């Protein structure tokens, strides 16, 4: 491996390793094939998740997030996350800690009592950023089975894009990076109405939540998409398992397969759908795979 | 009719991010693209901010308050010309509701799961088996020292 191989501490969060491990598998394989070195670390907690835990207590949310950042700093590497929730929590918490309000002061004291400190020397990188750092040419060069003919609707997810002044990934209303990464695999990214809209996962009323997702899936389908690409396990759940619920509760059927970007990457690198565990997805991915030529 | 809570605005403003409440001039820029406003009849970020400004806290922190419909999409944060950031006012309202035991049960339960077990989802033999079948190792050991941070 070259001296410039990027090294990260992998922060898996909860949903991927404990509910959708097939996403973790694709990430480890595909990012490894690109020369990224991912180290595991014990001692993390949930990031914590940025709407329920934060809604219950911003102080608890911040202290747990800052603790994770402090633990990560001891490894001396940047963190890599595969989830928008982890990205927004750890990035926003780092921002709050560095800009020191009253909440940050309280947290600093609590960390010190445990012999931990946060200095802000390490970044949290979302896999989209890490791949863009590497460059779309490097991503393309790893492809052995180009996804030509496949039309992909990308769904960034809100917690990757907004608030932009803190997260600083891409334009909050006209993002292009994930489309570029999809096209690097030989697939075609299709734009659709409501491109940066929410998946609706956090809305408490179930029918309203599903309605938001259903509208988005319908717009993707009208634009000709064969599948959806997400970069977050919460968006994944809402759009994949959500389609079962949408059919049951709203009587609408979309049959639009949903993949995490790392899964699409692993497929383009020659991975087999079965060994990648894609059979666990609630919406059958085979029709989309059949569209891929070559 | 909902009553005003005398120190509601002060309490709210002390929560990180919610301090720019008074800059709101009720322009509605936060409403147009709000998915919760589009789907949930009673939800309107401008009116939530107004209620908070007027101190009509009861409406916001009662059990099953409309605030829990927010998707946390942050569109209002980007669109607000005044830096009021309705989402942050809503999060602060959620915190105040939770502090008096009025958060939805499932949300309190998730918070308590993380506080007690470090992870949002409990490990199980079923998931360890699935991980094994995929050729993945065990999940890294979670944090053990959270109790003292959360006391
Ligand atoms: S919160 Fe901001 S966008 Fe909404 S009404 Fe007030 S000033 Fe306008
Ligand atoms: S964050 Fe909440 S209030 Fe703001 S636009 Fe999104 S759903 Fe509406």
C-alpha cells in the first residue's frame, strides 16, 4: 500500500453494525479496494443520534458526542462515518465544543472528570467526503464492472447537507458530489423533483412520515430511476423497509430498490449481490442489477 | 386557551442554538419548504416560533405537542433570513417538554437506551450470527463510562 493511503478510525454507529451489517461489509470491501485503511476502535457510544436523543436532551447529546470525539482523538486519526446521523452529530458537536458556549463549558468539565479532553485536532469525514478526497478518477479506476445503463436517483439526506455553515459538505439545495461518485461507476444520475427533500424518517406521525417518503420515491420513478442511492442507514430504512409500509398503509407501490453508495461501489468493483448480503433488502434489488450491462 | 408561562422564553433561550428567537420578524420564509408543514395540518415553524416568543409554552410542551412532527430537515435553518433557526427553537422546546416528562414515550425510551447501554440498538445473538454469516467480526466493544457523564 502506498505511503499516501488514507487512514481512518471507522466509527460505525449503531444502525449499520447492529441492524444493517451488509452495508458495513460493502464499505469494508469497497473502501479497502481503494486503499483506505480503516481501523476499528473499542469504547465508542451511539454518536448519539441527532433527533431523538438530541430532542430529549441537548446536554446529554453533546456530552456523549464530545466523549466520542475525545476517544477518537487518542487514535490520532480522522474518523470515517457511513451515516449522516453520525456525521451531523459529530461535526456539529465538534463545532459547538470549539466555539465554546455554556453547554460546551459544562461538557468540558464532565470530560475532564473522566480524564478525557476534546481539542478539535481530528476531523469527522463522511464517506462521501473521503471518496471525493481520493478523487472520482481513483474511484473509477477501481471499477471492474461498469454500471452502464443503470439510472440512479441519489438521495443525500438532510443531515449530510444542512446546516451547510457547519457541515460544509456540498451545496445544501443543489448538491453534486454524490452524483459525481455515482457517475464515476459508469451509472447515470437522474435529477428529480424535490431532489434535496427529506426522507421523512423523523416525523412522528407514521402516515405523514411515509407520505413524505412516498412522494419522493414517486418523483424518482417519474424521472426514470432504476434504483435509489443513499449514504445513511436511517434514510435506507425509511426508503427500503418504508416501501413495505407505504404499500400497506398508503396503498402505493414503488418497487424501487435502495442501496447505500458503498454497496453500489462494491458491485461495480465486481462484488456479487449474494455475498454482499443484498438479499436482506426489503425491496428486491435484482431488477436494478439486471439493468447493469457488462 | 393556552396560558403563557412567565419564564418560558428565557428558559428556552438558554438552550444552545435557540437564543436568536427574538430576531424573528414572522416572514414565513421557513414555512414554504417545510415538509412537516406540508404533511401535518397543525405544524407551522413560524407559529411555533411565535408561540415561543409570546411565551405560550403550554402548547409547545404539552404531551403529543405538534413539535414532534418536525423531520429535522434543517430547510428552515437555511431559509430563515434572521438566523432564528426554527429547528433549533423546536429542539429546545423538545428538551423542555422532555424535562417535564412530556416527551413521547418512544423518544424517552431511545434516550434511556443510549444512556444505559451506550448503543441505540441492543446487540443480540441473531445479529452476531448475521454478522458472522457475512464474514464480519464482532461489533467493537461499546463505551462503559457513560453513567458519570450523564449524572
Ligand atoms: S423563523 Fe425566520 S424564516 Fe421563520 S418567520 Fe421567523 S424570521 Fe421568518
Ligand atoms: S427542520 Fe423541522 S421545522 Fe424546519 S423545515 Fe424541516 S421539518 Fe420544518
